[in-house]
């Protein structure tokens, strides 16, 4: 509903004219009626709720003078799923299944941030097996590449570069095929677990990974050839969605948007986790603070991620046969069990053991799966560098078998605050370019 109060104004600032603020999905008739009473030439446009470069449903309310955007307000909440509240009613291990559904373009990062927070509460951060950490880094960096491919592909599609979209999804399919071979699923994996990972790579995992690496080395150069110096592409991207370093710091903007200002902030370097300090890679920056700079940052980051993936492949070959779950049967769920032939159930050897040989093992299996493990009282906040920016999970434990409170800092939520800064004073046609350059995934924004 329209109002004279501006939620973006400072304490001593007064709104000039009418400020439109979306309060819900059914308020459009009220906004249109009030705008009609003003009798001026300002046009109020409801962009959405739809799916322009946002990977989810976003509503933007624009006030326009001709093609010029005078005011823009994002309206969120269309993909709210109550994930944070639901986690309070599930065990600590089951929480992985919820968080992986937030940013569904980069689900493995959600899982890692969550599990690192759980492990900090448990005090087992230094006990995670080396091979499990390598697999985590491998899966995250492949997921970073696939996420950037979606950002570049869909962002290019919105301005007419359809070939960039088609080849982007081609490379992404190669990565998702590998994810499916390792976790059983293309997305929403719930593969990263407190204490390690759910299972080791399959027997042909390394050779499959080498094929993916070779494919990416062959095809990633095509994106630079298509876009870097394309005059139409640069004309739509350069100078669009401008946001300098001061604005980024004021609004908590991180990731490629922050690094496009020339500021080299990458948590993998500044606050290493999962052993990132032992890998060789560079922090990618640009100096234009615009949509084109964010594209170039993501493009080069894919190459840096590929460097890390190659190092992971070598380390996985050297650690074949080592454990992938912490050696603590009170935490390790499902207790280092091999998967059955259906890819889902437990191994026949384990079923035979708990059902026919050891009543104690059966009781333990039942308790750890149904009730879960207890986590000491306390709270933890662990940030990581997702493809979009700083992703963190804040967990509070009261000493029980499920979180007392869970909250996620999704970078897209912060980034959407900067839409007015980037778009007001620009053209309607540039709104989608600016929003797409932020790469928001609304499942993570709304949660």
C-alpha cells in the first residue's frame, strides 16, 4: 500500500511526495487508484511477480517518468518456505536437508555453512578427516562454477545473448552429472553432513572428475570469446548497475559485486575454512563497479575454481581409502555405512549386523537416526564464500538434539537492498541487467 513513510529514509529525512511500499500481493489496485488521483505523468509499473534473472519470483515496484526510473522498491517473500523455523523441529543432521533447499542453484554451500556451524558447536572442527575436507572443497568449487554459469547464462539471455545461455547450461549439465554420480541427486543433495560427508566418491569418481575437468578446459574459453569484447554486450553492461565500494560496505554487499569495485575480499583467503589456505588460487577483482565488472569477475572465478578442482583431484588420488566421516559413532550419521545397490539404503553387511548379530548396534542405529545426537549449549556463526557472497549460518543450541534457533545470512537478501541505488535514475531496460548482475536466488532470499 502507498504511504508517506519511507522505510529507506534516515531518521531526520522526510519523504517528498508519495512513496510506494509493497505490503503484500493484493495491494496493486490500491496503489494504482492512489497514483491515478495524483494526476501527474509519473507511471507506476508493477514488474512482476515474475522471474527476470532472479532464479525465483521477485516483485519490483517502479515509478517511471517515461523510460526513466525515478523510484524502485523490491517486494520479496513469494518463495518463503519457513526453513529456519522448520529446522527447530528436526534433528541436527536433518537440518542439512532443509538448508540445501535455500539457494538451490548453489545448494552445497548451504550445507557446508550449516555443518561448519554444527561442528563448531560440537568442538570437532579439527577432527574432520582430510579426505572429507577435500571432497567438500571439490564439491563447492564445482558448484561455484555451475552457479556462475547460471548467472552468466541467464543474465546474457535477458539481454538477447541466447547462445551464452545455451552453452552455459551445457557445461552445467556436465557438473550436475558428476554431482548425481557422487550424491545420487542433481540438486538438494544433503550430501555434506556434520562430521564429514555422506559417502565417498564412487569407484569411477576420479576418472569421471578428470573428464569434467577436461571438458571445462575445452569449453570455458568460449564465454570470453562471445562476450568480453562484444560491442552489444558491453553496451548493455558497461556503466549499468553502478555501485561503488562505499555503497557496498554500507549495505553489506559481498561477493562478485563487492570485488567488482576492486576490493579483494574473499573469505577463502581472509578467513580460510575447510583447508582453503592450502590451495593455490587468486582473488579476482575488477575496477568498474558495474554489471560488466561483475560478469568479468565471475568469468575469471570459474578458472580459479577449476585450478582448485584440479588440486582436489590430485589430493583425492593420494588419499584413496581414507575415511570421509569423523570417527565418533555418537555423531557420525549414518555411521560410515556403505550404500546399498539401490543407492539409497544401507549396506547388506550393516543390515545383517544390526538385525541378526548385535542388539546394541540396532538400538544405537535406531537412536542416532530417529533422535539424533546432542549438541552442547551455545551458539556459533560461521561465514563462507558462496558464489554470491558471504553466506553464513547462525545456530543456537540449548543442549538438545535439535537447534533452538537457526538463522541464515543469505547474500542475496542484502544485495536486493542495493537495487534502488543501482537503478534509480537509469532506464527501465537496465533494471533487469542490474538485478541479474546481483545474481539473487529468491529461495535463499526468502527462506
